[in-house]
């Protein structure tokens, strides 16, 4: 673990102090605007097309602006490559549509048993979204044939499980402390959305299983697609913009989680870039997600 931390610091020192000041300023402004203006809540109240456009602008700026900051210092010409923009448009549009488009819930509603429509939408919407998003990435991977060895890091090669389980152990006390804060308990556990439907144990198990699948997709997208596909154009410099983008998808969640997601994004992005393996990130992400559910459930009953 110490070796990884030292490597991360060595990676960070590749950038100038001025770069980090600008990144910190951009992160601070982004977080402040979201917290003060309640941007995510406002987007959720928009019509789908307006929400789609606003999310697209939010996600795009969170990735492109850090790249522009880097480019001013390096004079990199990544933006002149048409294949970069083709990949970027497909990836960002797919993620944005996957985030906000209401059709997934409508598909679930169409197949749901009468009387269980509301419950089914809560449980199964993420499953339909998962199939759509993974399908898009499979098509992109097949067309671009990059990376060549595995589907965006879904390989057991270079998997060091001990490191990732150590990360989970470190997170346990942090999550337990967070479990006593009001904003954490207001947002978690996510399974509390089922309560109004008098759910059974099976309903909770289904929800948490599919809830976990959303994090598997997140790792495939952010540590797989974003890191490995765009590394072809940007090299290791893709790690920081991807971490900023990753932080942006946490807007609307507890503030501490939003801030920490940037550092988690840098760490997992660095590891996936160098190992070409994302299973460790999946282990960490699923472990944290389910621990947060358990801790919040306990916290709400104390």
C-alpha cells in the first residue's frame, strides 16, 4: 500500500504546482456551484431533453476543462484527432443517456405485473440501463478493437486482490463515522425507497444485487473505457480529467462522498492504467457501496 501511495505522489509531481492550483480551483468552483445552486436537483426537475443536454454539458466540461488546462502547459494536439472526438461523443452521449433517459423505467413498466409497477421500476430500472450501457461499450470495443487484450480491463491478469481488500479495510472506519452524519443517513440506504411498497426479503436482495451491477458498469466505464480507450490519445494524463468527471457524477450525493470520489477516482484510475485490470476497482466499489447500505440501515435504527 505504501508503494502505491508513493507512486501516486510521484505521478502527481509530474504536473506543475500551477496545474494543481487550477485543478483545485475548478473542483472548488464546481462543488460550490452544485451545493449552492442545487444543480442536480434542478436538472431532475427538467424535461428529459433539457436534462439530457444539461447533464451532457456538465459531464463534458468536467472532462474537457482539465484537459484544456493540461494542454496550455504541454501544447498537446489531442483535440486535432477526429477519432478522439468520435470516441468521446459516443462514450459521453451513451453515459448521459444512460443517466437520465426515462425510457428504462418505461420498459420495466411495460413488462411489470399490474400492482407491482412502482416496486418493479425501483428494482429493475438499473438492470435495463446496465444492459443498454454495456451493449454500447461492447459495440465500441469491437469497432475500435482497443484495448486488444480484454474488454476494458475485465481480465484476471495483473490482479492483486490483497491491495484492494486493504483499501476496503481502510474504508470501514470512515464509512462507520459517516454513518452518524445526517446528510449520509438522508441519502442512504438506497434500499429505503422500497419501504412504501411493503417489500419482502427477496425484493431487498434483488434491489441490492442490481444496485451493485450499477457499480460494475461504473468501473467498466470510468476505469475501463475512459482510462484505456482514451489513453491511446492522452497517455497517463487521462487519469486526472477522468477523476474530475467521476467526481461530477457524484454531485447530489453527500458532500464528503463527492469530494472523496475525486481522490478515489485518481487512485483507481492510476491502478487501472498501469495494470490494465479493473476487477480490483469493482471489488472496492461494490464493497464500499454495500457497506454504506449496511451502515446506513443500522444508523437509521439507532
